[in-house]
C-alpha cells in the first residue's frame, strides 16, 4: 500500500513518506482548530442553523487547510512536495473543458 504512495508521489524513502503522512495528519487537526477559532470569533454556536454553518464550514476549512498544509509542510522540510501537491489539487477544481 505504501509503495503505491511512493510511486504516485514520486518519493523514494520511507522516511519522507512518514514525514508527509505526519504533515497531513497535523494539518487536518490544525485546520479544525482554526475553524473552531473562526466560528467562535464570528459567533457561530451549536444553535446556529445548519444552512449557515455548513457553507461557512467549507468556506473556512478549505482555505485554512491549504494554507496550513504549505506552512506545516515547510516546517517539516517538505515545502516543494506540498507546493506541487497543492498546485495539482487546485488545478483539478479549475480545469477548463476543451472545445471540440
């Protein structure tokens, strides 16, 4: 299973793979902390309507995760990997359809 990640992400060492997986896990947790802070700051509570919370959750969590992934990746010495990973991920959202 891990060999597939190494091939897909073009990495050679198990150590680098371990660091990358650690960065992903730390970033996920940190993004949720940022979301909690932002929700408290703007006054979103458990009584707030889900119709408001869900879009705000997405609007806060997605950019926070992307920014934190680059920052935490850089702290762990994997800036280049996560920069390229983000470019590829963001590119999937903005692909243009080719004209026929």
